[in-house]
């Protein structure tokens, strides 16, 4: 019997092929299914630190020329001119103008 992959993304592993494989197993085929929608390319933007319990999102990894202030303005409907870093920790956002 072939191993069922943990992730069926229809790129490397196609759902139709996996279902055929399971149904070909015999009289009592079994398959547990959990579905979710997630943009796999979005993983490239995540920096997960399990020890600290933090997740950082760096949209510039997906969109190198992103204007974050403009993007957030469009998403929130509020005018954001710029996002300034925290003076004590430049890696963190500070004030929003």
C-alpha cells in the first residue's frame, strides 16, 4: 500500500490520485479528511520561533516592493502616511502617522 501524504496540495500530490489509491485498497477503504485553505506561498513570509512563542510576518518576502503603509491603508480604510519604528527597538513598529 502507498503512503498517504500529510498534505495534498494538488501540485505535488493530487487529491483525485490519492482518492483512487485509497479506493483501490480493497473492500473497506478508510480515509480521514481534514480540509483547510492556506496559501502555501504564505509560509515563506512567516518566521516562527516556538521557543519564544512568536510569529513574525515579513510581507516583503512575498512582495519585495510592497508599500506596507499603503497596503494597511487599503485594508483598514484609514489613511496611513508612514509607520515609524519603535525608538527603543527598531525591529518593532512604533508610531503610525
